[in-house]
C-alpha cells in the first residue's frame, strides 16, 4: 500500500506527541469512500487536539483536522463516484476517526456533502466548520422568528473563525451587528466585514446582574461561561442567543431570570452530527449568501507542513479569521 504525508498524534508514556510524517494507507480506518484531500482548515478544536490541552482526541494514533474538501478517489457509496468533489465537516473526524491533515482520508459517504455549486474547494474550506457553524446559528435565529427589525445582533469572539463569518452573514442579512472582541486593533477589520459597533469583551466576561439593560435581540456566542450569561442578561424580551462554543468555559453561571421574565431563548448549535437535509441547506445558503470578497479578506492560506505550528496561536486567540490548509 502507498504512504502519504500526514500530521499524526501519538500517545506514549511521556504523553502526547505530534509529528509530520509518512502514514501508511493501510492504517486508514473503515469507510466506503476514500478522498484525495486538497484543502482543510485550522479550527479551535484542532488546536486542542494537536496540543492535548483538552481530551478532544479519543483514539491513538490520530490524524487531526476536523474538516476537508477534496476529490473522491474510490467509492462504494451509491451517491459518490471517483472524481466527485466533496466536503466534510464534523462526525468525529479528527477526534475519533482519522482526520483531514493528510493527503488522504477514508470516511463514510453519509458524512459527505457534494461541493456546493459556486464554491471552489479552497473557498469551501475558507468557510469550513467555523463558517458552517455560523450559518447554523443564523438559521436557528431565523427559525426563531427574529429579524433585523427586532434590534441589534451581538457576536462574541468576533475576530475569530466563527465570529468573522457570523459578522459577515448577519451584516449581509441586514442586521446591526455588535462585534465583541478582546483585540481592539481588529476594529477596522471587523467594520470591513460589516460590524456597526465594536465592544470590548471585558464588558461581558465578568459577573453582573441576573438582568441587565436590554441591548440586543439576537446573538451568536462562541465563549460560553460568564460571557454567555452576560449576553442572556442583556438580551431583549423574546430575543435569542445561539450558543456554539466554549472558548471561555463549559459552565453557565446564569439564573432563570432572562428566561422567565423576558422570554429569552438559548439556542444550542450542534455542528457535528447535523442531519443531511439541514447540513445541505446550510451549505446552499452559504454558497448563495456569503460575500466571497469578505470571505477572501478574512482568509489566509498555509501549506500542510506548517499547520502544526499554529495550534498554540489559535488557542491563545492570535489567529484572525479563517486559515485554509493547502494539502498536496
């Protein structure tokens, strides 16, 4: 069997290690579709996996990388044939199933979606899990019945991957976007994406009252913990916050007050095992609604061999927007 280049996480007596090395194709896991990977992305979860700072990886050895775009090489799945362009996000790839930071991947065909019409593989991965998650948040707010006429929308972690795409999508949809960030030097970047206001994340990250002054009708939160609690306390009556991340923490130190006194809703976003119908609807909307010029402005590209060095920076909040990993 052939070998190919891959980042590989291994665990021994001395702990977890990460190396860029040759990987034997015979070591790929079970699946009915083998994909020649052309692009992947850098996500917060990838940083956790590569550093071992959170128990994201559940089997060893593991190839990290939670999403990819590429071309079908072999297929036993009825929907895909060699040469088809495909995209994958979620399903435990890079955590429990060998992932995307490699020249090849073997996965279940049911996990794939066809490359959306109008997007190149590189653009699909500039969107990646982060942008796909941002769209799921927007869809949840839409389904809740919220519109730009109801008031502003807040986005936390606004200069990160999910946040950057969320700002662009919400602004494109007509929302007055309030961007929360700890990087005041990114203000011009965020305004270029469509943010109308910039606030310091410190306004939200410390404990406050169970109910505070109403400031926004909707929101996308990547932080969790006290930041999410603060968002809920400041959400207008019958508003909603879509929660999709835990960058500050997994806890939620809030009370029932926003829910029973203002009718605020907390909308949980699961981007990992989203059903196919909803998954394809999200990708179709991204291809149609996301400004590709803004996507390009928030994206940089690195070769596969450099992605291992970006694990610590993304966890430290030093990576802006989207990072595409070019493979092969």
